[in-house]
C-alpha cells in the first residue's frame, strides 16, 4: 500500500509513475489527499474535544467538594455534550479512514524508474537470452503427447476426480515432480535460505498483507464457511510471518524458502496457453522470499534473479530474462523480472519464474518494520521469486530432452530421480 505522506509530498511524481502502468490516477490521488486532510483535521478536533472532556472530569469532583453543586451539574452537562461530540467525531474519523484505506487499496505500487512503458506482455523488454535452443533430427511433439505416451501425467483422471486443471502425476512423472522440488529446495538452502513448511490456507488478513486481496480476490479459492483462502503462492504465508513485527537491523536480511502446492482459479484463461501443463489450477512451486533494508533491495533483487537463472543453467534449458513493462507489472510490484524457457515441442516461450521487488508496498500493509539502533522503526523492503514453478519446467524438460525413443533426464536430477531417462531404460 502506498504511503499517504509520500503521496502528498510527491503528488506529480506519483501520478507520472502510475502513468507508466497506463493508469490516469490524478483524480484518485487528489481524493486521497483530500481525505487525508479531512482525517487529520477530524483527529485534531477529536483530540481537543477529548482533552476538554478529561479536564472537565477532573474539575467536577472538586466543584462538588467545594459545595458548588450548580457549577458541577453544569460541568456534567457540558461533559455529556462533549462525549456526544467526541462519539460523532470518532464515527466521522472511522468513516473517513475506511474511505481512505479503500482508496489506497485500489492504488497499485509505483513502478521503478527502470520499468519500460507498455500495455501488455508484448511490450516487455528482453534483458538477456541464454543457452542453446534445442534442435531435433525428427519432428518433436508437445509434452501433452509425451506424458500420455510414457504414462507420466493423467489429465483425464484429474478431470474425473476434481476437474480440468488438476492433473494426476503418475509413476516417473510423480518422481520427477518430487525430484524437482527437492533439487530446488536444496539449491535454495545452499544459497542461504531457511526452509519452512507453511500453512497452505491463509486468513483474509494475510491476503491483504501481501496484496492478493482485494486485487486478486476472484482468482483465489475461498473456503467461505471458515473465511480462509487457498494460497496462490507460498509468498503469502512466508511474508506474513513478519506481519506486525519490528525486526532489529542485525536480523536482516531474512531469507526464506518453501515448497507448497499453489491454487489459482485462473478465471478467464483459455486457448493454447492452458493446454496440458501450461496453466493449471493446482501446481507445485518452490518460493524464495527476502526481507531486507531499503538500501540493499535492488542488489538483492539481482542476486535472486541470478539464483533462478543459475537453476535454469544447471537444467540445461534455453531461456530469456524479461523486464516487465508497466502494463504487465503485478499490482504489488515495483520491478519484476520474468524468466521464460523455450518449449521445444510447442515452439514457444513459457514463463517459469517471476522475481519481484515490492519495496515498502507490502511492508506498509503488513506493518513490517525494522529498527536501526535507537532510531524510529522504518518500513523494510520485501522481495520474492519463483525458484521455480514446476509445471512449465517439467513441460520444457521433457519436450527439450525428448528423443525418438524416450526422454533423457538432466544430469543434476539423477541423484533425485533415481533414473536417468524415461522410456529409454524401460
């Protein structure tokens, strides 16, 4: 959530930076300023009224002791009047604060100065491309044919049990999933991340804290009876560990990792982008999260990107790094890099990771602060990244490593899978 103080002190800059997202925010920004002025004026009036009421309360007892009953009763009447005024002012303050909060919840994060203008993913900037595109001496096939041929994933069975977008992994397909999870977790731990197993459902406060609510409310599965939400990413419970927490400077950075299933309704998705493993309602992912001092957050962002690209290098995948444009930037992000891998069987790029710096946007919602020495607590910066999301990684791995007779497994996974190929050693 944007800070009202920053908005008021930097009105034109805020409007210009939100314009990079394609948003004309001038009217909302002015409304924020007006509401905040009203909030402050109401708070000042309320404080003065309460002070007067407290002073009268102290005087009433003394007047009665002095035998000044008439003056004491007049003071009591005035005190009752002040109480009514303070109650009315408190109601006004609550209403204004609620309106202000609702307006602030609608404003996305300010894009970093390096974020390019643009309306959609076609305007994203290609930062770098790595590895060699796979070549085949035969006509490669997409992963949905391969998983059926080698009995790795059963999409029809998933439809029977639950519905479309909930695949069943079978045999070596299940073992490959588990291998990837363990490999990614081991790499994260080696990079200094502490592993957690968080809850896979969260309360509404956690959703608001990291910005999924109210922005993505329609994309989350909601257990209405208990008012709990299935997590769309482990970022949500991991970051909320620090909600309403003041950390000490020497406790930073906080580096966390977790495996979790992720649940997304993906409402409105259709076409080739949802075929096979390309887009699912339930999928597995290893997440990395950091809480850092503001001065270091963009250096940390670079290290997190390097961590993800290092995984892709070790898996031998052809990939590229994108800097997202304003129109494709997530609601809470100030700067996001996407990693896309080449899909040899589909002849297209597949997004497998997003690494983002949220600056103080999440921390302000979470009231996540840190203290330097005896200084006043200040907001920390939060970052997160997919390291990695499994479905499209698996799709790319089996497509790019397919042969005419089977699928070869990258060497770094052999100790995790217990097999070196699929089909070839059957």
